[in-house]
C-alpha cells in the first residue's frame, strides 16, 4: 500500500473519530439538560444514543444509572449501578453500592440486597456518623424485616381505579369530598402514543371525579386552580369546608419547589387564592402536602417541608390555626422524622393516629405507608403491611370519612405505563372485607410451615451452666435478652489480636450475626407464635418437632442434656406468654379440645461444624467466634396437625425418638428398643423401615397397630467403621402419612 493511501486512511479514521466525539458530546449535553429539567424519558433517549457510542466510560454509566433511578426503572438501574460499583468500588461514586442495594430491594430481591448492605456497612464505616453508613445499617435491618413480612395475610379488598382516572402518566389521590375524588395527574397538553411530548406544558394539575357507589364518573380538570406554568396538587379542606389548601409548585432541577396555598371554597368554586405566609412557607424551603383537620377540637395544619430545624430531607410538621388564618410556629414531629423523607401526612383525630409515608423505616422498598399512634407523644412508626405497601413507592394514604375505604398511590407492578412498568403512580383503594372462613387443616399447615424453621440461639452453656439437669426454669426470652446484652463482649473477645480492618471486620461479623440470626430468630418466633395460637384457638391438635444443637466444648452426653434444657426454655416461654394463654393447650385442658405437644430431639454436638475449636482455653474461637455461636441453637423444624373427627387421622409417634449410646468402642455392638405408638384414630400398618447406613439394622415386633396400640422396634448398631461422634437415623414409613417417623441414635465412638 502506498504512503498516500495510508495517509488518506488515517485521515479518514481521525475525521470519523472526531465526528463520533462530537456526537457523543452533543448527546451527553442534551441528556444532562433533559435530566436537570426532570424530563427523564428524553434524557434516557439521548443516554441510549451515547451508550451506543461509548458504553465503557464510568461517568456515562453513572449518569445513565442515576437517570434510570429517577425514572423509577428499578430493574435497569440495579444492573447499571452494579456495573459502576464493580468498576470503581464506591471510590469515585460513593453512592454506587448503596443505590445498587436499594434498587435490588425495590426489585424485591431481599436476600441479594441484604448481602449488598452488609458489604456497604463495611465500605462506609470510616464515617461512623455519615448518612451512607446509617442508611446502610437501616436498610440491612429493613431487609430482614421485609423477608418476614412479605406474606400477605390481610383481608382487605384491593382495587386499581379505572383507566379513565389512572393513565399511563402519574396520578396521586388526595381526598374524597362531597362524593367526589380529588386527585392530581401529571399530564402533557399534547402527548403522543409513544410518550413524545409536543409542548413544554407537562405539569401536575388537580382533577375531580364523581363517585356513585362503586362507580367513578368522568374526570374534570379544576379550572379555578389551573396555571399553565405551575403544577398543583395535594388538596385538603378545612374542618368547616370553607377553605381549600393545596400545593403550588415550580420545577427546580428534577424536583418541585412548592409552597402551600389557600383558597376560599363555596358551591364548588375556588376563589380569593393566596399563599400562606412565611410562618408556614419558610423562605427557600420546599413546603407541600397540606392536610388540614382538627386535633382535640383545635384546628391544625400538617404538612411536609425541608425547612431548617428538621431531621433531614422532607419532614412532617404541624401548626395549630386560630380564627382560620393565624398560624402558630410549626413543630417538627421528631419522633417519626428521619434522615430520609417523610411525606403525605393524614391525621385521624378519633384514633389519634398519624399516617404518613417514609423511605427510612423497615419497609418493602422505596416509600412505605406507616402509622404513628399519639399517646402524650407520637409512637414508633408501624408499617401498614401488604397490600398497601409494596417494593415500589406507596404514598398519599388517606381514609374516607366513613373509614371503610382508604386510598393510596403506588408505582408498583400492575400500574399503567407506556414504557417502564414502574415509572408512574396510579391510585388504588382498599376496602374492609368480611373475614374469610377458617382455613382448612391443609391451609393452616401450609401457613405454619412457611414460617419454619424458627431458630433460637444461646450463649455458651446456657441455660443453667455446669448442670447435668435435663430441664430448666429459664424463659427463653430472658436468655435472649441476656445474650444480646453481651454483644460488646463478643466483639471485644473475637477481635482480640486483630488490628485495623481485620479487627473491624471481626466486630462487624459478630454484629451481623446478632442482627441477622439472634434477633431474627425472636422475630420469627413471635410471628410463628401468633399463627400457632390462632390454630390452637380453632381447636387444632398440633405437634411441633424441636431439635437442639450445641458447640463441641463439652462431652456429648453433657451437650445432649444441655440441648434438652434449651428446648425446655422455649416451652417455658410458651407457658408464660400472655398470662399463660398456651398453658391449657400444653397440658391438655383446653375446653375447645386444642392441644400442643412438643417432640424433643436433642442432637447435642453431633451435627456441629467440625472446624469449631473444642479447646476450652481458646475461648475466642470456641465461645466467641461466629461459627461457634451459630451452633448453639434450637430449631422448630416441623409441624403436624391432627385432623378432625370427620377426617382421616393417622399419627405414629415415639415417646423417646432419640437415644444416646454415649462413649462406646468400635468392637462393641449396641442395641436399643424404641417404643412407638399409634396415637391416631385409624389402624396403622408399618410399610417399610429405612436405615441411614449398613451399620444400623432394625427389627419390628408387630407391623400392624390399632389406635392406642404400641410396639417395639429393636435396633442393632455396629460401630466398627465409625470414629468420633456419629449420628444415624431410621425412617419408619407407614400408611396414611406423607412423612415417616424418624428415630435417631447418637454415639461417641472411641
């Protein structure tokens, strides 16, 4: 090839590269401009063009992820925040890891989000008081909560309002007044079918629709409150229905800058519109979402604002009103306001309950709806649960005057959209429904089994240390409280001899263990307890199987007794709970015939991690390490519900389902007789007995059992090929049962 051709080739390549760079810069400039104006649809269009030219530059990836998050495209935002974090490790963009976790959570991936927030706590711990660390800690707790609360046990009737109200744009419900629903909608004056906006007018305005029974009429824009250059929303009437409060907002970056307005209201007309003074609309602040009502006979205005003196972000404030136009200095509700945003207050004076939305507290993702009950002070926020809350944003909750219907807005999956399934909020309602009929045995069993296993943890040699007793009078919750009070001791002991990040990692591992396992176990217990009680109150006969475990510090026979004491502490808790409400079911004296029995399987140390230190002088690893602490537990592992008289009742049980041979030698055959009972109401035939190894053989005296009959299964254990600790089982399969009866032998072979 001649030099002339080479020069021409490189010149064309250089010119082509220049055109690409010019196009890329132009696309990025337009995308940033659209983003700043809140026009995320067009911003994404130009970022998509830019990504076709350069999908590797970290700044472009970050801005693309940020725009996707603003557009509420949680799925794509999660993907691109992950890409950014994997490239720069939260060094260039510290929020990349936090947002990766938040988007995972808003996609309902709670297990994945939990692991991300664990990593975030370590990444951000240099700034102990900083937002990133505090938020990561709170989201870690929130994911644990969400995993438990995800099941919808509500009896509310859930409805999506019709499509002439809910459009592919965003709708937000505000109030029902005089049989009309007042709401706001984000609409353009001229919008194409592909969300191409042909005018600059793309604002939120107030609308109304008639309600007749369960039918919603046509919608009308409230012309008295329409300004082409402003957005309006958040309507609320004064208690005497003569004043109407609402928000008037200007675009500022990709948020609104709002102030609260008031209008006189008479016969459907809004007149004499004016802004509230600076006592409410603090200069430079965003003040919005007014709700005017009464509080113990006094008129009060609740609102949300980021004015000075708050806890962080948008806070909820209230101001008492005198003579309809004199506003007292607003007060911040510090008990519920957080480092994040609290929005859309709604006050129920009859029950003294404040409803609001927040992105901080334990929730399913984004904004959830909470309530705080006032008794001399505002109580801790309580999540309203499903179906009101979801992994998306759930806001603007309010109830009708009859309190049989509530409305809220959400951008959850199922909302109307054109491109992004979670882009835009719709209005939903919930109504109280007639409680459903009692569940069948199968439904009850399925609901209880969903909550298993329930795992409860203990400090070393607790309860009743240095005891050979098999029972205890310790209540598990007392043991739990003493255990969690030792968390600082565990951190100190486990981090001994470590320095810098290794020391901090050890402390974090211990703290995560207590939060993720020890505390979670008690949360699981409370939920399971309440479900269990409901079934017992229906007269169910329920059997729980509880297994115990221990770390390998003591001899196996000692640990078997220790795990029996641990199981006893759970029984003690149930006996003591709520004044002994479980006691009649445990002792068989309940008038409704309900019964609760517990099968104890004290496995001792046999299933413990073989890497755990059994050196009593190495307390750092044998007592205070995370792996050792994870072995000291009991588990509610299975539930069985006996059916009623009109159903087949088949149940095979053993008074002693586990036998410990203790210390034995290899050349010594061991025998034991298990006694099994037909405690059901129908004849049983033993169909098969399966051993876990060739070392274990079983012989049954009688394979047919009438109700209340018993028989013996003789087992012979040959330990010749065993060493150290061993656990073996036989499974007894019988007619009418989905699961076999399991009998266990344990031994320590020398």
